[in-house]
């Protein structure tokens, strides 16, 4: 009799897990509380996997020996509690996929910068001739790619939600970029609990694995310092210089590889901003630890193009640079964005506030922001906090109007920066759609101005 696996959630993660389970001979059933996308339904139908949508049946857990849940489904969800109460093992897709591959894994987490670092790590390996899979929160699910397991290396972006569900998952190289307040509603509004979740990346690592971590970040530095002995650690830093295996020295990145070190001059950097110095160092150190040569790093680093909505330069209109940083949905991300420019900034911010504390960016805003344009349904908190700091504050609910207002306020060499510090759901489907509409508005505005 086949062992039965129930999969909760039919997005890329759940469907990938279902396809892997089916390929390994399990009896698989997929259940989604919402509606399943047509493309994923086709995947399930083609693989002859039974599924249900718009709700979970009462007898869903009957006969199941394993439940694989979407990372977005919390453990307190009734359907998950039902499995736990029945002593059924509950894991997520990454944990399941890990059980069917022995290939090296680079796993990347952090409150900010993980997608950029994941994409850059993948780029450095791929352009150096490595057959590398991009997975986790980007690319295709790891489970889907493990079915054939053709990759030589898996590069995995991991959220705290995914880390919560690991049991045996162990990366060969773990990267911890930073730990700052985010998703605290999932962790009882406790930064310590959220930090403990992030630290699970090192849960199963030992002396044969390496944890690359940002020693400049105070919470990360403290938590890594509290790890038990027996794990190999490699620090990266902007502030502490030559105590790290990767650091910034004047206008160069310095990477220590074995008994040697090499420098990467600023004209080779594909990314701007101090936070991206950490992201670049993390990716480069990880690549060199997998044997990528300094020659390949120097050749391939400058050709990297970041994902949309992350400090993404759009165009220049009348000498004014427009930048889309819609992915900056918390204050920490905005701190780095504002700090990336010496020019005066017309800052577009706002959206669905997640309990933001703007004191962290108060001095930066005072120093750099000449105009604040609030793009949100309720902008009272922004007006109240920044009113005494920024002399010119406006608001709109229309992204096209925000772009036009910004151009009117900006002077030659200014930067117009969409870096919201807030979620997008008050006016937009998601942060990506917010960024996409902003880009469209800016490019349309350029056509109007250029005639």
C-alpha cells in the first residue's frame, strides 16, 4: 500500500512538492483553501494527482503519514493543527526536497537583501559554467527541480516561514544577511522569536559547513556569537574591516580566499548602496568557497542585473534620476535606499503601515529628503512624523500623479526615489504591481517631456 501524503497549498511550492512525491511513488492529494491557478491545475491533472480547491475536506488527513504545507500557512491554522493533533509529521516543500538530493546547497536568508544576494550568487556560479538551480522564493520550487536532480548546486532563498519548518535541511553554505523587525505579527510581535527563526538556517550545520554572516548587523552578530561551537563561521563587513573574510576597503571590496585575498574595484560593482556591499560580499564569498576563481568573479560580477523593484534605475528626465525600490516594504530597507545617494531626494513613500518606527531614518530624511510624496490610502502617520522634518509634503492615491508631482518638485541631479517603507495592499495588488505601475508612469512621463 502506498504511503499517503497530503499537500496544503497549490502554488509553486505545493505543486512542486506534489510532483516530486508522485515521482517517488507516494499517494498524493493536494488541498487548497483558495482557487488554484489554471497552470498549476494542469500540472496536477497531467501528473494524475488528485486535488481539491476552495476549502479543505473533513476527512483530508485520513490515512496520511506526512503533510507538506505552504510556508504561508501558519502552524496555528486549523487544518495544520488537525494534522499535528493526529501525530502526523508536518514539514514544508524545502525540507521534503532536501530528502531527495545530495547536491551542495547555498541557502540565503535575512530580513532584507536576500533576493538580490540569491540572484547574484546564482549569476556568479552560472556565468562561471556551473549548472546551478535557482529556487526557494525565486525561480521554480526546489522540489520540482529535484525530480530530475540535474543541477550541480542549488541556490535557495529562504524566508523565516520556510526556516520554521525545517528538520533535517542543512545547507553546505548558509548566508545570514541581517535580522531586523519584519513579519512580527507571525512571531507574537517579538523580535527575539523572529531572530530565533532566522537562526534556524544554522540548526543542522557543523564544521564541514560554513555560515556567512553580516557582522555589522547587531542582532545577527549577537545571535551568531551565541551559537554552539562546532560550526564554521565567516563574517562579512563594511565596518570592521580586516577581521572579516569579505570587507570594504576604501573603494574596493576585499575577499579572502584560502591564504590569498583579492580586491574588486568599485567600477566592477553592479549595485549601489552600502546594503548592497554586504549583498555582493556575501555572494562573492559563497561563490569562492565553491571554487569560483577571482578571475571569473571579476569578469562576471559587472554583468549582473538585479531583479525589478530593488533600487532599480528607470530613466532620467530633465537631469532627474527615477528609481524604483517598491520592494522596500519596511523601514530598514528604506534606510539603506536613502543612504545610497548623495544627491537631494524626492521621496515617494506610504502604503499599508506595518507598525513602522520611523526614528531609524529620521536623521537621513532630515539630511537628504527635500520633498516627501505620500502614496497611500491613509498617510496620517507619515504627515505626523515627517511634518516637522520635511518642509514640503504632499499626498496622492494615483501613481501617475505621484510621478508628475515628483518631477515638478525635482531639480537637475536630484533623485526621485519610490521606497515606500510600507506594504502595497491598500492601493495595489502587491509591491511588484506598485513598482510596475510606477515604471510605466515614469516612462510615459518621459515621452511627454521629450515630445
